[in-house]
């Protein structure tokens, strides 16, 4: 992924900027070169060892891929029951995560380097109109059956997050499978819903109440994304 491949040359940034300003969220479709998007999709589906990112009674936690692979079905079911039980009374989440750091696989490394580049930051400044954005972070996520992310606003102590972004790499998703990115109004009612999709970029202002709905047990695919935040100086 480089400046010749993202965004597509015919991308209309002005209209997207207007929509983001008016609605505080926008979805950009067919945002990158189709071949690059397909390469990233292949890496996300075939090359990663996902850790399980979740909340426990003591706070955020992670279970590495090896431990997950060695767990029995009974242990996995017990863990799922525990996660769902605590979600009834507090903020909770459960999804697969892969930090984009230097190293293999090749295409995700390329993506990570671009997302850390000045070219990406300049694009986001142009899209958002926020010239104070100085950096971005990035990680890959996978939502399978039973995964979810409860309501939150992306505010994090001592982190000057201005916007969140989500590159979608989900193919042929059906709306009744769940995994929706849902935005809430000031009364706590859903005012916008984005279905997981492929080769899209969703950008939205922070803070903003939102959640990812529970992926249904009958979903036969995964919700895939590369996501992160855009920061001003702390």
C-alpha cells in the first residue's frame, strides 16, 4: 500500500469531508487499489495467529493463540459463558486481535508502515479537516460467532484521540449475522448502522457512543478489519 494505491485516484475527498463534517461519521467505498485490498484480505484470513482480546473482572486481558488452540471445548464454553455473564453489568468485549508491528506477514507489514507514514496522516488531515493530527496506530481485528464490543465512546485517559478509523475487509456479509457497527444518539437510541463490508474505510469523530453488535452463532464467516485512532499531540 503506497500513495499510488491509496486512495484510488478517482476518490472524491471533498464530498466525503462534507459528509464527515455534517454527520460526524463517513464510509468511503472502494478506497484502495483492488489488488492491494485482496492481498490484505488473504493475509488476514490465512496468515495470522489471533489473540483473544477480552475483559475480565480485573480489567482488559488477552489470551494468546497457542493457549486458545490448546484449550478444550469445555474450557472455551466456560470462558464464553463468563464473558457474556459479566457483559450484563459492565463494559465488556471479546474479539480477535493482532497488533500490526514490524515483521511478517508482508502485506500487513506494508499496511502498517503506510498507516504510520506522513502520506496517510496528510490524507486524514485532508479528509477530517483537522490539521492537528500527528499520528495513527493500527491493529487487525476479527469477529467470529459470539464476539462483540459493548457501547463505548473511545475516550481514553491521557490519549488525545481525535478520530477512529476502520478499514473493512469483510466479504459477503449478511446483515442478520450481526457484527454491525452501530452509533447511538444522545438518548441512547441507534441512529446509524454500518454493515461489515470489503475495501471500505469508516472514519468517525471521537468521542461518539458506538458498539459492535454480537456476531450470531449461525454466522459462517468472520468480520475482518484493520482499525485504530488518529491522535493529536498529548
